[in-house]
């Protein structure tokens, strides 16, 4: 929202965010997909990637 000289201007925007997944590698695959994880001192690196159509079963 923006106001100038007592007039309020606004612009409504709808945004769709793609589905994302967490992976243990920079390559998204079923083998690197992280279904559940806990960040610890030794396990703290993961990759957040937009959905690439990969089906995880």
C-alpha cells in the first residue's frame, strides 16, 4: 500500500508458490529425497528444491 497526498494506492497480487522438497544432494531423485530429518551438528546440510515432477513413493 502506498499513500501520497491523502490518496491510498494499492495493488493486489496473487502468487502461487511451487511445491518443494528437501534433498540430501543438489540432484533431486528418489534416492536423495529427505522424507524426515532433524538438523544436528553433523547433519545440517540439505537442499530445498522446487517440484520437478518427480514422484516419491
